[in-house]
């Protein structure tokens, strides 16, 4: 019996970026792989393989209704950029029962690790004191008491409590934190997490020592954390922006940091790369990271592991999925928001 065909059109991603060697070998035991080169696949070659393909794995899947009709064996389309995007006919996929899956959960470990690093660095003033030391103005011993804080037994807030926030909470457990989260979708779904109190957005922003912005950007949550809400954040709170700057009034956050109201750490920005002339490059009370939360060796290998798991599950008729499963309502909200891949 011949193996099912999987089209691997992952570029701009590198194969080695997504798959540890063992995972790629395992995928080859499950499927015959067409493609998998570290350069763009020729469109004619892609479409030529499509009629026999059962799986498509692509950085940006682009398939019209007509093209999908020419793929009678297709079981799943898997995107590996990090979010659902335009170019795929989602209606046609769902009418046909073709699963559409996103690799977004595969970023959770590396991004949560970066979030924790920013939380510790921001709370303990590590970057600030490093710069002071270089300038000869460091504050020894107890001189900085009142500005720094420990994560131990603090109240930590999350705006959005998806896979990244949940992984971050797991990493925070040794600190015995109190967790509050704003996530109306999860709350309305009836989901519950031990040790997590769901709260309104303003409550999270005004009652937590550190707030992590971790929600997925949609057309409904642009600048959810508005200037008015930022003005209500208590003095000294650390705000960590780890998902997308789409969620916050970025200019207002920078102004609040410059004024000494808050501390700010961000791995993401309204426009990337950031202009060399951006005035807030030199802002005070901030830690900047150039969108590199997942940019670490092996940082995206969880994606490959999830692809192998879900391909195996689909072939064995198991309903368990590790990748994010598309629903039409969710997809429409996401693809209307600005797209910045991780």
C-alpha cells in the first residue's frame, strides 16, 4: 500500500527550523513527502502534485475553491507561519471537511520562556542596572529598594489566556503567583484553570504587579489596552507585550514608561523592522527585544512534533489535535487583523 502524499511547501521557514531530525524521519514513515526544499516551491509543481495530496503543509497556503476541487484526497491544510492568513478558501475547506490547522501553539514554549525572561529582567531591573553600571551610575545594595520587585507570590495578570499564557503560567509555578486573566472567549466557553481567576480587563490592569499581553490579534481587539486604560495602571507595574502590539496603544505605553509611571518590556512593535529614527529606541524604563521570542535554536521544533502527531492522528481517525483547529468565526477575526509572523 502506497503512503499518503504530503506536500511540504514550508519556505520561508527552513525545514531544519521546523523539524528535529527524528521528527522529519518519523513524518517520512507516515507520508511520501513532495517538496521540503529550503526555497520557494514552483507553483506549477505544487499544483501538479495537489490532485494526489492528502496533506498540504505551507508557510502561506493559497488554494482557491477550484484548486481544492482538484484535490479529492486532501484531508488537511497546515500553515506554518504562525497564524491563519488570507489566500485559502476556508469556506470550501469546511464544506469539504478538509481540516485547516495552524502551528500557533508550537510557539508556546519559546515565547513563554522569553516572556518569563522579560518579566524577571523587568521586575529586577537587570537591564537598567546593567546600563547604569556601564555609565558609572549603578545603585549598590539597597539603593534601588522600592523600584524592583520579585515575582515570588506576586499577582500576575494575562490579557489573553491561550497556549502561550498557559505555558507561561506553568513556568511561573515555582514563584507561587496569584494569576488573574482577561479572556472573555475562554470565560464564556466555560473553561476553568486551577489557580486562575478570570477578571475584567481594567481589573487585570489595575490589580496586578505584572501584566503580560498574550492575546491573539483579531479585528475586534485592536488597541484593546487603550490610552485611557493605560493611564489607570498603577505606578511601577511592569507591562510585557509578547504576542502582538496590535493589542495595545503602543505610543501611550511608551509615554507612560518615559514618564516613569510603568515599566515596559516588548518583543513586538507596530511596524517591523523598527525605523532607526524611531525616537522611542532610547526610551527610559523599557526593555526592547527585536521580535525574537521564538528565534532560538530548536525554538520552533515543537511545531514539527505537532505536525507529526496530527498527521498520524488524522490517518488513524483519532480526533486529538495538537495544532490549532480553524473555525470559520475565529479565522475571519484573525485574518482581518494585521499579519506579523513569528
